[in-house]
């Protein structure tokens, strides 16, 4: 085991007494909430939460007194790219911007992304996430031919192998205009066979310099209809741009209403909206609410990519969307990890607690923190349609136990000594060694 500060009893039934939990994540009536947190006793039995009581209700012999240590449900990451992960050592992005990332990824994909390469990197990412206490992930898979025929079978095998450890979902990602071709129809069939979500980027290969390509509306209709015909939800990369002319989000919302689309719709990034005028922002958010669209922000990655300059120029904006306004208007919003050690983001470790901690600082989720912890727990779980992210009787005892006793302590210091419980038992929180990937990092063949 690594340096977890706490080891639970090796019994099927025990209590975590005198812990601190986020009020917004507790199902049931707990009083005496302070700073959006409440003290509680949790009784665990045979891998599940049996009961949650006000602190002091359970007897001392039932389990250890944790002196206010925070307990969180397992974290949920609803937007990642496990197929891209950990290629930075062999394929860096010299410019650090989105265009450089796309070109570098394309080079690496064409040269290296055979099935075993994708599998090893995908499983490395899952091992890291598992060690950090992540219980569910939705990954996008690069899907331009011939990659879909390689990566989706690998994903299905990995999903089966990781069942019971990390709940896995999948979405395609391809340029929007692909769905105007027969390749797009075949991709939709592949997604359906894999139980996935149909996904794309709101950019066109035919008009690469256009933030609002002329084929946008036609292609959006086609995507919605392909999804509807197969009963698929949608997961779209939308307006990930520093160009304020990028306004595909409102077109997505209007298409959803016009098509009377019955599935779920998740839109990621939406960074250009933050550069538009207040009236456009209000109209776009209202249209998203009418369409029932959920939003996920990728704060660490977009702060890294957006507003970079090849010269020694300081970035002028944070590169994130208007998440406060969206949440205030009633949209369901989340944050997620996105890329990890690849040309789109040179850093990261699949740690959603770290992602949330950084999101608090990047997006000003603080003063007060309120219920923003939901953005990394219950909200992405609801978006994914899974029973995760809350603390309630009957839920799996898949928990994070932190030494920190409140948000101030949690956000001020990295929680590397967290205890991760799965089915009530402490797991090894040692992250996988990067040396496991060494054989994949040799120079690409000519």
C-alpha cells in the first residue's frame, strides 16, 4: 500500500464515525450543516453503505473515530480520451495550442495506434484513475477510418476486463462532415454495436479554417437522425475555440428541438461562448435549456490550450466556458479531466479530485463553494445515467477518505495520502509506474 493515512478494519461490517461529508451529496436529512458540510457516521456492511446517521449516533465499538476527515463518493469523469493518453513522451506538441495538438496526434495515430498500443495506454490510464478513486469514465475514441475498426473492439474488451472496477462508457469523435458520408453511417453502426454515444466535433474537414462551416446545419441534422434511428445519445465537442465567431452550440440546441430528439445530449468545451456578448450568451443558454442539453467544461486542458501565442505573450483569458451562468439558468453542468499526457495536454494523472481542485481555482467555484462538488460527482453520474456520485443507504461503499477535514484543507494541499475504499475495503493507491509504457515510447517507424 502507498501512504494512505487510514486503514479501515478488515471486517465486513464497520462504521466510519465522526466524518465530514458534503451536504449536497447526502441523501437524507442531516442537520447542523456548516460551510456546506455536515458531520456524520457512516455504517458500512458487506461492501455497501447501510446507513448514514448524524455524528455521534453510532457507538464507539462500531468503528474508528476519524476526527472530521472528509468522505466523498467515488469520483466520476464524464469526458476523457483514454486512446490518446500518455503519448507525450513520443509525440509532444511543440506549439502547445490546439492546431499543434491536432497535427501531432494525427502523426502519432497514423504511425502507432495499433490495437495493442491503444490497449496498453488505455489500461494504464484506467489503473491510474482507479488508484485515485475514480469509479466511472466516459472516453471518446478517435474514429476516423480506419481507427474506429481498431479502437472500438479494444474498448469493448477493456470494458469487460474492468467491469466491477471502473464503469466505462464510450463515444465516437470525428469531424462533423464525416456524417454526411457513408463512413459516418458505418461509424454510427459501430457506436451502436458498442453500446456507445454518437459524438463528433463541430468542425468540418472540408472547411478547416471556418469556425461555422457552411455544411454545419446539414451535418448536424444528419448526426441527430443517425443517432435517433439507432436510439443513441449524443456527446459533442462544441466550439472549442478562441474565435468568438464559433457559435455552433445554439445551432445544436435548435437542431435538437427541431428534430424532437429524445436522447440525452452532452456538449463539451463550448469555450468560444465566453468571448461572445451577453445577449448571445443568454440566447444560447436559453436554447440549451429548451433542448435539455448538459454541459461539461474541461478546465485544465482548455486553460492549457486556449489563447496561447508563439511569442512571449501572457494569455488573456482562462479558456473556459460560462459555467456559472449555465448552472444558474438550470442547466446540468460538470467538469472532467479530458486529455492526459498527450499533445492536447502535457500533464494530468486521471485524478478527478485534482481536476475538481483546479476547477475551483480556474472557474471561481468558491466563496461560497456551495454545491459545486456535484460537478465532479453526482452531476456527471446523472449525465452518464448511472447510480454514482452520492452518499446514500444502499449505495456501494466506493469512497474516498481524506485526511482533510473541510474544503479549506482539501483545496490547499494535494490529497495524495487519501484512502480509497472499494466495496468497503482499502485498495492499493499506488499509481502505475510510467516504466510500464517504456516499450511503447521508442521512435515511430519511418
